[in-house]
């Protein structure tokens, strides 16, 4: 596929993804309340940055981006389940997300936990069901291994554990980096690497793209921390300055605001450097990288 | 392998399984508290009925039972995560399980939720990592599909949802059967079918074994309900009569105690009838079936 602009690429693929999420949940033979709870959070919007990374990576290899649809949906389900569980009263206890009531405020804690469990479980099934013309069996297994490592105890769950455990202490920059690399970075990396695996990339390219995603993930989080200080509440959808109120360790609190901006820029540059080494058609991935540096929500 | 008796088979394979669970969690590169929380519940004992079904099914085909070790560990992780989440205050709110404090009473609700998430996620990785000499890539994918369907919205999670939704109404026998077939039956069926898939069974044998497991699962649950009325507290590890106190729909409440015993016996007989049609070496599976009819905990 050719795209006139990044925004037409993003629009086309967000629509494809959202249709796939809707159809995948609707076809489940299950009590309607669990399907409603799953869809409620899947359809709550969001930047869909992870799926777009998978599609853009496939594009960079000159591959049919539709190859990535199932794994993109799977990764978005994992991301969504993690938000549902993170928002629970026993975790972050958030009532609102993106201006909407959180899952447990609508469906109750029990169904929110179960909706998260169901999304997590379904994500692996989706990958196992990728059409054979898009991936052979060993490719699907490689994707499943990537996703389980990225989202489990060695990845996202481990990062969330470290985040909670870290609430009671003064965080070092190393602690903060561990949390973000695991809590958000690993799944972003998985989004990129999954696209590369589907494209049949060699180990060298996969490593370069993983490095790209590592820096992109840290940039993403530093930008998040800066927005918490400088963002416009109506745009970011949550209270400005909430990190400081909650006494959360952030890049600006450890590096000063200017230092955090400098670190953001450094990671963006390093991300692009890795990208350029791949020799791929990186235009879309570069646009996503620029958007992450400058995003206002 | 040959076994002198069912009990030597069970002992050998429980030991193998428990070693595999321990090693698998210990080798994770993750914050120690999440590994401790995962192991706490994995090592809380239990009958290990699901793994034993997988091993006994492989035995019935004359296969090396060690082929089933990874999938048995995966299924036990899924079972364990479901217990951790079910015990949470927002679900069944249980403080004790098998005489030990429940996971969230020891680690707190947040880490209990995350330990469950990590176990669920890891189970799919374990199957993807089955050694190639035991299963080719498409066999592993078939196992992953089975497990995700059995444990997700169309299986165990769906059953738990129906169970919670049913707490406020008078259950019919159909409602009760839906709950149990999904909440416990699907994962038991998956344990048997996974053994058959690993043995390279044809569709006809898989269907017979699935039918066997369907009846076994219902028998298992009816026996549970009977034990709640007739069991010895010290042996079953929970208060006798708790279902009645909690006004839970049970087989004895719908069928009378004698009716429930008759239904139990019918399902046991039907389970054995299906087994015999397979033409396999069913001795171990028959012993498990008999134990389920007569078990006292």
C-alpha cells in the first residue's frame, strides 16, 4: 500500500484495527457482559501507537501491512488489559481514563478483572489464528514467545510490580528506567519486533529495530512526564501536575525539566540513528518518532 | 514408562510437575516479589488433577509421558492464576485456601492480581517452548489454541462470569451446568485433549476423549457439591455446608442429595463408556475417574 501522508496511513490502519477488535470480541460465544466489558475499554480510543508501530515496521520492509493485523490486535488487547488492571482500586485506583469512567467504575471490580483476564488470554489465540498465508507455524510461535516475554513477569508485569514496589522509596534514575523499560518499553519493542518477525527480518535488523524501540519507549515516557508538568489538561485528559501531587518519581524530578527535555531529545536522536542503520524505508517510523517527541497528549 | 500402581504414577508425575513449576518460575529475570507470589500459590499443593490427566492421556496412547510436562505446567499455571483471582476480595473474598492464607492475604491485592496475570501470560510461553523433539510448531499452535479457548471468555473466564452473574438469581439445572462446564470443565477437557494432541491422535479419538472429559468435569463438580454437605472439614479444607450458608445453587439443592449422587454415578459411567470406545490403554484414566467419584477432598 502507498499512503499520501502519515495521517492517511494512521487513519486507515486505526480503522482496520478497530474493526478487527470489534469483530474479534463480538464473535466470542460468551456471556454478553464480559464482551461488553472487553469492548468498552478496547473502544475507549487512544493513540493506538503499538499497532501503528507494527504496521509501520511492516511497511518499512515493503510488506503488506495487513499481515500485521492479528498481532496488532493482540498487542492492543494486552495494552488494554493492563490499563484495566492498573486502574483497579487495589492498584492505581483511577476513576477516569481519557475522560471516560474506568472499566471497574462501569462493570464493577470483578468483571473488570475478568475482562482483563479474557483480553490477555484472547491475545494469544489471535496470534495462533493468523492466516497461514501471512505467517507459518514457527513464525506464529516466535510472535507468541515475544509477546509473552514482553508482557509477563520479565516485561510489563515486572515493570508494574517495580512501579508499585517503588512507591515507597526515593527512586534513582536506574530504578526509574527499569520501571519504564519494562512497564511500557517492552510492549512497544514487541510491537516493532513483531512487525519485523512477520517480515522475515534477519537477526541484525531485528536487533537494530529493538534498539530503536528501546529509545522510542524511553522517549515516550519522558514526554509523558513533561506533559504532566506542561500539558494542557483538556488535551492530555488528566490533571496536570498529578505526578508531583502523588510524589511520583519522574524524569523532571530527577533531571530537572530542562534535563528531561534534553534526555527526551537524546533518546529521539538515538532512536533515529538505529533506524537509519537498518537500510529500510523508514519514513513512517520516523514520523511516529517525531510525533512522540512533540505529542501534546 | 511402566508404573507398578496408579499411586506410583501419580507420585512420579506430581514430582516432575512440581519441579518444572519451580524451575520455570525461578529462572525468570523479574522482581523477586512477583516470583515469590507466583510460587506461593503454585506450591500450595492441590490434587494436580489436570496435569495428571494430561500425563495419563499420553500414557493411554503408549507415548512418553514427559512429552506432556510443559503443557501440564502451563495448565496448572492457568488453574492457579484462576484461584488467585477468584479468591480476591472483589470476587469470592476468601482468606484461606487448602488451609493456607490466600495469595492476596500474603502479598496484597495488587501483587496477587499481577501474580495471576504473570502466571496466565507465562503459560503460553511454556507451550511455545516445548522442545522440538516432543512437538512440531503446528502441534504447539494447536495446544495454544486449545488452552486459550478453554481458559478465556469462551471457557473458564466465561464460566466465572456466569457464576458471579448467577449469584443474584435462582439457578436452573441448565444454568448450573453452563457454569460448571465452563468454569471447571473446559480446562479439564483441555488437559485431556492436550495429551491427545501431543500423541498425534485423530479427530475421532480426540472427540471421544473430549466427551470423556466433559462427563468427568461434571462428575468432579457434583462430587464437590456433595462433599460440601457430607465431607469432613479437616479433610476438604473448608467449612462443610458453606454452599448452603452462601445460598449457592448446587446439584444437591436442585436434585436432592440422593439425586445428586445418582447424577454423579451417571456421569462417571458415561465418562467410562466414552473411554472404552477409544480402544486405548485406559487403565490410568479409569483410575482417575474412579478417584473422582469417591474422593473425600
